[in-house]
């Protein structure tokens, strides 16, 4: 029973914390990139791709802890079996080896994949729901608001050991 309770708490907290942070990043990024916001207002069918770009560009869950079950060599470095490993998924989203102009926010970017939701057996159980929630929230926000700008310096960040994002995002109509 305790295991089921702990898993339920994990699903609820992971699902609300990360999606909330994704939406904060979305508001901030679209406010800082008015041309991207205008594009999405005119092309709402592009919002799912924009969600992927938001996840890649500012991953709400920027780190994932793992243990190496066996020796593994990546980029000429061997990680011994039994090692604790901290995967920097936020950094992976900015890897120039994978993404052209990785430090540019581009809602029209084409994706084959990213690791914001993990990978393989550790892929996020709630990824489809998070994408759906993000898509609906961004589509509805753009459909029912005027063009807006955001002010990072007047926004309030929040950092925890597992997620990063915004407690509040300052936006004003453009």
C-alpha cells in the first residue's frame, strides 16, 4: 500500500509541477519572441511543434538521476558500472551536435526527438498528457489574448532539486 501511495504522489506532483513550469516558460518565451508568438497566432496547428521546442529550449525538468548498470563509454569517457549519473537533459537540449542554432528559440524547428521526457525505459509516463495540456493551454491563451510581451527581470523564478521555471511571469499587452 505504501508503494502505491508513493507512486501516486509521484505521478501527481510530477504531472503538475512540470506542466506548470512548461507553461511559465511558454509565456516567457513567447513574450520574449514576438515574431514566434505572431506565427503561432496565425498558425495554431504549429503549437504542438512549439511545445516540443519549449521543452527542448527550456526543459522544466533539466536533470535526471540514474545508476549505470554496466560499464558504458560515451564520447571517449567510460562510466563504470554502479556509478551514479546525473543526466543534464536541459543541456542536451542545447547540444549543437544535435540541433542547428541550438541557442535560438524557433517554434518552426523540425524534430526527430529530444530528451526532455527522458528516453527508453525511463521515458516519462505522463509525456502524452503533458503535451496535450501544454498544447491546449497555449492554443487557448493565444486564441483569447492580444499580443503580449514578457519581462524576465520582473518575473519570479523558482528552483527545486528537480524542476526549474517560474512562480510568476510578468506579461503586458504589446
